[in-house]
């Protein structure tokens, strides 16, 4: 009877190991999925930031040329 008890414990340990490996594999797959989504999100954010930067640069150029455009519009002439 003690031999059967040892075999039962071994079988339980093997079942636990197999279950743990399955959980680990599922967790790794979930992690990789999240990591991939995170990389895609970061790439999107980078592209959007580049677009925002380009818009801000155009606005800065427009603001720098605005005083001269106003002077020209009202007919101001330098002495």
C-alpha cells in the first residue's frame, strides 16, 4: 500500500507540473500579445507626435512672418 501512495503523489506532482507549464505558456502568449500591442501603440504615438511637431513648426513660421504681413496689409512703409 505505501507504494501506491508514492505513485499517487508522483502522479499528482506530474499533473501539477503539466498544469503549471500550461499556465506559463498561456501567460507568455498573453504577455507577447500585450507587448506587440504596446509597440504598435508607441509607433502610432510617435507618428502623431511627428505630425504635431510639423504643424507647430508651420505655425511658428506663420507667426514669425505675421508682423511683416500686417505691415504690408496696412501699407506701413519703413523710413
